[in-house]
C-alpha cells in the first residue's frame, strides 16, 4: 500500500512538472533539459549578436514605443502589463516577421484605418529578452522608458516568490555573454534567489559608424529622396531624418541628432516653427555627407523597403561622384529612377532579408 502511494505521488509530481515547469524551460530555443537534472536550475547562455542588438535598439528608438503602466491595476481591477511596440507600413511586413522569428516572441496586429502593422511584445519572457538585447545600446531619451521597464520586471520578481527572472552577465575570454533564466514553478525546489539587472547603464557613447544602431534608426525614421527640377536641370540627392523636438516626457532630442548631423557633415534645423508640434530635421546637403551615408549603409545594410530606395538613391549618387549630374543627357534617366522610389514604388522584393542578423553569433 505504501509503495502504491509513493508511485501515485511520483506520477502526480511528474504531471505537475510537465505542465508547469517544462513549457517554461523550453521557452527559449535550443534549451536542453533532462528530467534527472531538473533540480539543478538550467541556465540559457546567449552569445548575443551585437549587430542585431544595436539594429533593434535603433529601430525601437526611431519608431518604437516602450509603454510601462503607472498603476498596477486598471479601474476595472485588471492587472496592467508593459509592452514594447514597433509600428511599420504594410510593405515592411516581411521585416517584422523576420524580427519576430529571431526573438521568438510577440504578436503582429493590423492597425485599423491605417496601412500599418504593429509588432507588440508584452510577455514577461519577451520583455526580459528584449531588455537585455538593447539596454547597452540606447542613445535617445527612450532610455528612461527602458529603465522603467527594467524596474517593473525586477519588481515582479520581488512580489512573486514563485516567479523568477534573471538578467546577468558573464565574461568568458574577454567576450560578454548574457544569461537569462525564466522559471515558473509551483515546486519550492525550483525556486532560488537570482541576480537582477539593477545597474542603470547610461547612453551608448560608442562611435555611430561602428555598429548597426544608425542603420536601425534610419530604417525607422530615415528617408531617401531625389529631387529633379526641370528649370536649369537641377538635381539633388539627400538622406533625411525627421524627429519631433521633444518626446512624451518633454525631453529634448537635439543632442543625439547633433551627433548624427556631425558625422554626415550637416546641422540640425528646426522645421514647422509656426505649428504646435515642431520638428528637428537632419539631412545630407553635400556629396561628402552622402558618401559617408552610402559607405556606412553598405556595411550595415537596411532590411526593409528602404533598402530598395537606398539602392536607387546610390545609382543617382553615382552621377554626382562622376560629376555628371549637371549633364542634360542624363536628366531623363534620373527622373525615371526618382519616379519609382518611396511612395511611387510598386515592385517589392525581400530577398535581401536572407542576410538579416541573427539573435546569436
């Protein structure tokens, strides 16, 4: 009888492990678990790809939102959860699907009345992974929203002893690797105190041209334009970035835009000065700045439909490099290229996405 009770209790314990523990342990790809080793907490070591992390940080800082609730519960007594959102035009759906595949979390929703998709991450596991991906590479005032998100994640650990999130670092032979552990367990044996990411890392001060952050930022808020004026056959070739002067917390965006302007030999100008919502604009206004932009984006490429616009823009830029942009015989050819760029583009391809960065090296 005693043996029968032991067997029954073991069966119940096994079912509880399969239901509550194993799904969480398999939340990240490539994580191997063995039943005999379950009482030894398994850790998932990520050797993050810096290009992926910096590109994603630039993308979020350019056209993303980090939303952290001020109140724990809503007026209807429902618990509020934070989220990270990235919004893109319909034509950039393949890029969003590729990012979703790499992160292995989040959902895509079509925005009503707008030709856009929103990629939303609101799970604890996804937010933890994303936070560790980008926290070292922030350059804009959105870093304050990321700090709020990290504080929220750490507070969840303190409030719920059965839910633990680890974000910590380990150095191996001079290389930084991230460790993320996520356990949802009702069994006391699986609960243990883990370290947290409590140190607030400041702005990334590394050179802009040495990682993919600016590429992600241009993907979100950049614009490649060609202007062809029939009068005097004037041709202009520019890359432009436009941002609001302040964010939702009334913090100025001028500092980091000045750094971008400096490397492309330009300045920050204020537009819409007579309107309530003023904007800062940075754009290339000489061939020297255009060449810096071209060389950088050939190294740290774009992956959305702006990649196609960039390729056409480079073709026009070649006329400037050869000093042929004032030649009337090439005017119609440049106009033809201009007419298939940006909103006028009807043919899309996404074969360049096969070279997209992976989450891990």
